[in-house]
C-alpha cells in the first residue's frame, strides 16, 4: 500500500499544531517543501518551522529541497529532524556525493526531478538513492494541475529500476488527489504527496482515507 504524505505547504500556519496532529492521526509522512526563491520562483519556510514540526511529529519528516546548493543545507535539515531528504538532480554538480552524505547520517536520500528534466539524468544515481521524487507539476507552488505525462515517466522509471536491479521507492508530488491516486499506484508510486487536496478539504482525514 502506498504511503500518504500530506504537504504542509498547504497547512494552516496559524493552527499548525492542529494540522500536525491531523497528519499524526491520518497520514504516513510529513512532506516539507523548502524553496529558496532561486531554484524555484517562490519562498516557503526554513529551519525553525521544520524543527517545530519535527518535535511533535509522530511520523517521519520528509524534506523536499527546492534550493540551489543543497549540499550546503542538507545537514542542517537533518539536524532539525528530517528522516528523508530529497534534492533536485540539476541543483548540484555532484548528486552522488550528496546522496552518500545523507545516507551516512542514517537518513533516506532521494533525488527529485521536474517534469521537464530527462528521466535519464537520475539513472546513474539510482543505486545511491532510497527514493526518487517524480514531480508531477513544475516545482514551486502548491495547487497546480497534475501533468498526465507522469504515468509514462513512472513506467519508464520502473523499467529502468528493474533493468538495474535496484529497489528504490517512487514518490509522486504535485496535483495528487483521490482522483489520480489509484492510477499512480498502478504505475508504481509508493509515496503520494498531496497538499491542497488534503488541506483545502473540509475533512482532511476523509480525503486521506479515500486516497488509500
Ligand atoms: C510543489 C511542492 C509540492 C506541493 C504539492 O513545488 O513540491 O509538495 O506542496 O501541492 P499540491 O498537492 O497542492 O499540488
Ligand atoms: Zn514537494
């Protein structure tokens, strides 16, 4: 069964504790989006928010870095309590060494890629990844529409993983909802990130149950 990772970018920041408790009750992971206004044209939040959430999180904290020079900050996010850290394959010159560094801390390491980045760019690093984060929208904003091209990319990625004999998980992020969750899992998704579909709903717990 796929894991559901609510994206806290769409949470109510004036009632963050309530939304963290909701994820503790109904979700499987906390997906935390870090944006720097440079790698993506938007800013989100940083260390103090990640640390505050991690303190009361009863599920693993999954930090998605959408920043340039991720090697500069990955360590700080792990110190803040991240149990999974991903960064974009085109954000650094040496993805392999950063994946190794993250794993050396006992944290799960992931490579992320936007829909316009060739899938082949992650192939040389699959053996060093615990998971691949396949973006199903262009990174930077919550609430965008899902790209249907994602299904073909998942099929191709699964085929390459089988060819290489690796077993990393696949996380899908962007425009995920109860409408496409089942099909994404059929195409190999192991982790479904959902922001607006969960937090804009009157009953977030019920949306998560429907996604399952
Ligand atoms: C987008 C972020 C996503 C975002 C998903 O750049 O990486 O995690 O919060 O939000 P929805 O589910 O609303 O597309
Ligand atoms: Zn994300």
